[in-house]
């Protein structure tokens, strides 16, 4: 066995349908060539020429015959030229020329003066018109400013009046609320059984401070204090008392000295010996701390 036979033996089998595929490819190319040929012949269609004409008359007419020639009238003979006159030009008089030149210069000066006067009048008129326009504009601005000021003042007055009315209404409302509150407090105090006097104006169930006569009640408990210095009329000492609920003095303190140490010490010594504060008119001991002023 040779090498070519070995190769054919191990070669893959031939593809089925090869002849049919080749035939279809040839047929498709034939159709393509036919379509291209028909397209080329379709574009080569004959070109149709067209012409345009302008119609002057719907019905044919014949031209009119020419007019007969008109004979021209003979021209009149030319007039003979006038005879030439040899006129001698007259020379101007020097005085006349001078007078005319003077009148012309005077007229030019008068025209220039009139023009200058007209220009001055025009400038003055324009300045007056400009000043009048400025004055009118200023008056208009002042009028607008006055109107704005009046409107602002009117608005301010209205706001002030409204504020006053609101403040007055608020004060009246506060008064009514305070009166109602006081009435409620008095009613509540009456319901709770307050210990104040009928003429009392407070709102608590009972008075928190001492009565007006309590200071005299306290001073009446003291003995007479003898001082070596006879000048004791201006002495005044404020003493702070710390007490229990039954009036027993816990501590004493001078909060405002009189300047006389002998008097201050004698005062503190006296109250330490007393040892207790009296009861008030309602039978209670005023709450501490309690500050009482003493004088010799």
C-alpha cells in the first residue's frame, strides 16, 4: 500500500449535497445578472422633447394697409439778422461804485447784526424754556415728595392710633383678667377658711409676716439697758433672729450696727437671756429670719 492510498483511507468522507449547492449558486448568479441587465435597459428610455409657443391672437387676422404719406409744409424763409450795432460800453462812475460798495457793506453789517440779535434772542428763549422746564420738574418733584410725606404721616398716625387702641384694649383686658383673678383668689381663700381680717387685701390664707404691733410687743419684753455714754439718742441696731416654730431663739446676728459696740453687745446679751420671741396677735410666731430694729 502506497502513501496516497493511506491518505485516502484516513481522509474524511465527502460532504453530501455538494453538487446541489453548486447548482443553486450558479442559478442565483444567473438571476442577479438578469436583474442588472434589465435595470440598465430601463434607465435607457427614449427622451421626449417638448416645445413651447406663445399665442398672440385666438383668431387669425390680416394686417391693415399702410397709411398714405403726408406732404410736409414748406418752411418759412429765415429772418434776416439784425444789423450789428457798435455800442460803446459806458464806464461806471467811481462815486456810484463807491456808494454801492458802501451800501452793500452797510447792508451786510446790518444783516450780521440782525443775525447776531436773532441768535441772542434764540439763546435767551431756549435758556428761559430750559429754566421753566427745570422749575416745573422741581415743582413736580416737591409735590411728589410732599404727597409721599403726607401719606407716610397719615399711615404713621393710623398705625399709632391703632397701636394706642390695641394697647388700651390690652390694658382693659388685663384689668378685667386681674379683677377676675383677684375675685377667684378671694373666693378660693374664703372657701379654704383664710385666717386674715375682713379688711385684709391679701390673697393668702393667712398672713406671712408680723403685724404692725409686733415690734412693740418684742421691745416690751426687754429690760432697761444702762449705758455709760449719755449720748445714745441716735443709736439704731438691726438684729436678725433665727427662731424655731415655738419662738425659741436659735441664733442672733447684728446685720446693721449702730456704731456703738457697748450698745450692740448689751442688746445681744439681753436677748440671749430672754431666749424666746413672743407670739403675735394671731397666736403665731413670725417665720424666721426676722429682722427687728432697736434704739435706746
